[in-house]
C-alpha cells in the first residue's frame, strides 16, 4: 500500500529534495524582471521570466541593501541564489543573493540611473555653478590624509600660490564609510566658513575605488555647499557624479590645485607691470603740472597784478566808445527812418488835398458821400473844408 502523506509533510519532503541538490544550491539564472516590488520589511519580491517560463523570486533585505542599482521591470539580469520550496505554499522559488544587469555592470547602471535622476532634479544646472575665486587665501582639501592626492595638491599649491592657507579635512575615500565622511567634511567647511574654495577628490583607481564620489549623499552635499567646490577625482578619463555637480571639474587632484590657484610669478610680473605703468603715469602727471606751474609763474599777471587791471580798463574804455558810437549811429538811422515815414504819411494825408481848395461831403453818421445815390432829397449833410465845415441840406 502506498504511503499517505499530509500536505505539509509532502512540502517538507520536496524542500529537502531541493535543498539537498547541489546544483540548486548556488545557481545563476538569466531572465527578465517582472512585477518587481519592495515591501516595507525591506525584502524584494519579483518574477524572472523568459519566452518559455517564469519563476518567483525573493531577495531578503540583507542582500538587497548591497544592490548598487535600482532593479526595474523589463530589465534583463542574471541572478545568483538557491532554489528551494516555501513549505507553507508548496511553491518553489529562487532565493536571490545578488543581481547583475546583463550586458552592463551593476556599477555602470547605478551610475547612469543616479546621473539621470539628479540631472532631472536640476543638480547639474550650470546656473547653479558658483565662480571659483581668482585669488583664494584659504583652500580646503577634502581627501585622504594617507593618499598621494593630498601631497600632489600641497606641492602644486606651494609652488603656484604659497600665500594661501591650506586646510586638510581628512576623510576616507573608499569603502562604505567614505560617502558620509566626505559629505560631513563638506558640510563642516560650510558651517564653520573655513575655506574660500574646496578641492574634493582622490587619486585614480577602478570604478569601484572611485564609487564614493558617485554617492548621492556626496552629490547633494556639494550641491548645497555655499563654498565653491572643485571635483578632482581620479585621472583624465574618469568621470563621477561629483564632477557633474561641482562648480568645476578637474582632471586630477594636481589639476584641481592648478585651477584654483593663480601663478604667483605671473601675479608678481603683472603687479610690477602695473607699478611701472602707475609710476610712468604719475611722472607724466607731475611733468604736466610742473609745466603749467612754470607757465603760470612766467605770466605777466602774476608778476604785476595791476597790469591785468590796466588792460581791463583800456578794454572797458574801448568797449564804451564802441557802444556809444554804435548807439549814436543807431539813433541817427532811426531819426532818418522816422522823417521819411512822416513825409510819406503827410503826402498821403487828406488834409493836404483840402489845403489845395478841395472839400469832402459827409453824411451825419460820418460816412463819405461818394455819389448822388448815397443821399436823398432832404438829407442833411456836412461839407468838410480845410479849416472848418458847414451843414447843408440836399434839395
């Protein structure tokens, strides 16, 4: 007779079979993510599928916290884990311990995801960039005290701009503790106003080595910084999120020191040139003033001030005579013009006509009678003669 098992016994038996199979203990599975969800517990639940089938998967919080990127539905990945049975449901599933994007490393994918998200938020906006001071007197250096980067920065600064005060804010630049330390050092420099500019960076290395400068906490600390920040991470080909957020990117730590420091020899040469130009300008000004002084000292007015008064008196007399002559001539012209106008007016006067024996007939209202039609029989009119007038009646 066949053995009769309870459901739970069967599930436990199947679980034991799965767990005892070495091939299912540490297995890689390739597929496409689907229905990816993160529960409040921190555990990740999802499905992996291909054109022929699907399998339920779970990644517990301990392993999920190590993910460098954000898994999304439709992403093709390779998952590492073990296959076992969940006795309560009698379903087998993949217990994943790691997920890697297929065709692209997880670090590169995480870098692209964070870069795209921060760019959408405006953290790379050029309008937010602060100018680097031309002559910084306090330079803060956020890097490891044991690395070569700090020595390169100090060497370049001492050569190019030795008058600046250098302040090292030592931090770890690699490992899980590095991002919070770097972000805290940037916030410290702002809170206590210890620098005019900050150089944040480290020497070269792999993408894994430089990953602290791809951390969102570091990026936001740089964005929030009131002090201008120069990102000097790795070598020329290396790019990190810090480079995009910072006010200036430098190819290397040494280049970062060069880009924030003027060349003191060039500054001295410029100062000497400015000093020479100022001295020459001052000499020209003094010579011009001296020439004016000499010209004034030889002026006859300064030697004998009364000469100036006498000259003005003579000029005044001459001007008076010219004004009087011009005034007399003007009066004569006006008299001649008046006489001519009076003669013309007299010649046109009706009294001159009356003086020659003529008279003027006027109506009682003073209107001149020019024809017989202007009066009627019985009208009283006046006859105006040279010296008098007489009243008449029209018959």
